[in-house]
C-alpha cells in the first residue's frame, strides 16, 4: 500500500497558514466579530408583526374575496298628525274594536292575518313581502271594509306596525270609514318630491295602526302613480322597519 502523508502548504516552513477569516481581515481591513460577523454592520430595519398566514384554499375551490355586509338602514319614523278614533264609530261601521271582547268576526280576520304574517316574516328582507293589496273587480264589494278590518287585526300583533294606505284617489274612503279627518297624503308626496311621505302618515290611538290618506287628486294622478317616485315613496315608508306592513285599499 502507498503511504499517504499530510501535504504541507507553500510558505515558510513551520509557520501556520492564516485562516480564511484572517486573510479576509487583512484584505478588506475590517474587524470581524464573533463567529465571523463584521462588527460595523448597520442595524437591521425593524419590522412590524408578521400577518397571520391565511388558511389554504380547499382543493378544487378558488379563493373568493369577501364583500362587506350591507349597512343596516336607519329606521324612518312615522311623524304625521295624531288623531283619536271613536270606538262607537267603529262599532257603527261594523269594524273591529280592539278593546271589545273577541268575536267571530275578529277570529276570522285573525286566521287571514296569520297566513299573511307568516309570508311577511319569511321574506322580511324583501319589502315586497310586506305590501298587501286588497282588491275587487267592482265597487261596493267590501274592499275598504276588508282592508280596514285587516289593518286593525294586524296592528294588534306585538311589535307590528301597519300603515293603511288609501290608494283610491278617485273615491277615497279609508279616513271616512275610520271617522278621522283626512289631509295631505299619497298623491301629494308623489306630486311634490319635497314632501316626505312619513310626514303625511296619521298616527292613531290604536297602537300599531297608522293611516296614509289618498291626498289631493289631480289630472295627472295616473302619471304620478306609474312614475319611479311611487317606488321611492313606498320604500321610504318601510325603510329600516322590518316589522312595518303596508296594506293598500286601491280603486276597483
């Protein structure tokens, strides 16, 4: 076998060759600190806390950017004039009287209102689910009678507000049926955008019952009702109030 011996590097005999760090110090003239780190290095920049790593996407699913939830709209209060309703007048008109004992008539309207409330609460996010139109093909069939009694029966529910809207501009009868005075109403808010609809809604002494009169008629009523302003008015009447229901008494 061949005998191997350590190879002595070139240089002066017996003198230890300088290390790599020592040779670097001689070449660059910098003092190296412990573990070969230069002592005059600048301070590293300070960093803030690292963001938490995001959760990995599930296989086969792309990351979908999240959208902020819509802000809850401010509730619009009904701030029209206040009127009291004569209970004797209601009895004479054959309408439900909230303070009277339960009658067969009230029970019949309770059955109807429960079905309507189930649908309204199921679609609480959609204002259309809280708009009820009571209609008939011919005059004199009891449309106003039904709409008024239904409004009184629904107003008896806890935490429910009912706005009875007289939409029969040609022959308004809701305020007369309830025995209260009319005034500015639906048509006025459609004709004049500066009039806020909630300022025309009559507050009654029957808890939860409000009335929006038909207002003053004009030769342009058909154009006003078919305009975009109608949608704005109706939306404003329920804005921020998911427990508020509109009942309309339209013409035949």
